[in-house]
C-alpha cells in the first residue's frame, strides 16, 4: 500500500489525501489548484505528490489573506455546514438511511451528544444488549435493563450529561431508525454531524476502514498490546479488536469527549460477552500524557506497547501559550505541525524494539 507520507532525502512529501487534509480542502480542490497552477506536484507521472514545505507556505499565505482566490475555497475552518463522507461507506450501506438520520438531527436542532446517545441505544437494541426502550421511558426516567454491566455504567454516565427535559417525543425516530451494518457506524454519523469548520480546526477526519485494515493487517497478533493516541471514535481500536483476544490490551486516547464515549462503547460491543472497563480515556495526548502516568499504570508498564497505529491530526491550530510550551517541550520540532508532536509522543510510549504504524 502507498504510504500517506513519504521521505525524499531530507524533504517530506505528501500525497493527495494528506495535502487535502493539511489544507482543510477536498481532494478535488487540490486537483483543481494543480490544474490552475497554484500548486506544483512532485513526480507527477506517479500521481499527486507535494513538498510539505510548499504546502506549509500555501497554508500560511491563505491564513494571512495573501491568496484571496484560494481563501474562499480553503476557508473550511469557518465553515458552518455538515458533510456525509459517503466515499468511506462499505458497499451495500444505504446512504439514504444515513442521510435521513443526519437531516432529522439537523432539522430538529437536536444536541449532537443527545442524538448520539439515542442512536447508541438503538445500536444496543440491535446487538441484543438492551431490552426494548421508548422515548417516553427516557423522558420519564425509567431504568433500563442491560445485558452488560459495564455498558450500563457507560450509558448511565452519558445520560447524566444530557438534559432529558429537552428530549421530545418525536426523537423516537432515532431509537427506531434502521442502523446500517457498518463498523463504527456511530463514529461515521458523528463525523457527518460535525461542522466542517470544527473538523478542520481539530485536524481530525474519519479514517476509511479499508485503509485502517491495510495498515495493521500484517502486524497485530492475538496477544499484542496496542495503542491509538488519537483514537477518535475507535477505527483503529476496532481493527485491533479483530485480532487481539484480551480487550484490556487495547488502549486509546482522544481529546473529544463524545468520540471517546463512542470508542468505549464500540469496544464494549465488540467484546460484549466480557465485562471490563475499556482503557480509553479523554485526554490531550500531547499536553496531558506523560511517559510515566498513562492511564495511571505502573511505571514498568508504560513503554511496553507492541504497536502504536494511528492517523494523527494535521494542521491543528495551537494557541500562543500552547506554542510556547511546545517550543520548550519539543525543541527539535520546529514545524509546529501537530502530526510531528504525535509521532514523537508515540515513539516515547513504545517498547525499545518498537513497531510504529502511521
């Protein structure tokens, strides 16, 4: 499989997808910019590849308003729209069903966390983990019966952060609608509900299942201990779970609270016949995770991850104070690119004879 980031001597080369992600635009827009002469490709005969230094320069000029013609297309950081990345769907998944869910949430102005909570209950019914439940049960504070104790704890904690007084009877649609048979369907819906601007600012986008599987298929063993330090809703974690027998050997970190809730639920459903607390936490890997306090483990357990596989965010917007902290903590990284910090942190958390997949 073609790598997402290539090294040409001392120059970093980005492929089409990474360039689009870094600039916060679509791959189609990148192609248009090449045709218009705004971007120059490297080794064009083999595809769309770009020098990172040039892309960084383009991004800086856009941010400074020096490229007005491009600014309107690249201004996704201010975009107030949602987007369904249907190219990431498995064959046979009904896009109309997903569109109806996204439109229902948008048209009724439903809080994203509340909508994902209701859709999670829908999925748990499909998995026979919870008995039949109605919107009136939720509005009335009725106790739910779960087949898994830890899942009950997770959902109870999630519900405590939702204003049930704002839930309306017509939200029953989210409990009854058909849930497509796709891995991490909750994560896919969450990504579709998020505003494009928020995803661009966080540098985080949905990673296609086919890419995740291709990256890790030859490396994960049944007894591996694996980590995704920016796990999102758990695409890599679920891929680990296809092979790893003990769910406690799967670890994830993400800064997004809703994404972490979904990731934890995904792993619990994957191992639904076991009762355990997932090793998935809501923290900032770069700023909050030290090499000796990860998940409150003992020091001797910190550097024993066999594999770290992830799709690190690109182009994260750091505050001035964060930038100063990064200068001190990572003096050898001068690009201030979030991808580089995640890569360095990952190396710090691996075994000495590590295997790193990004």
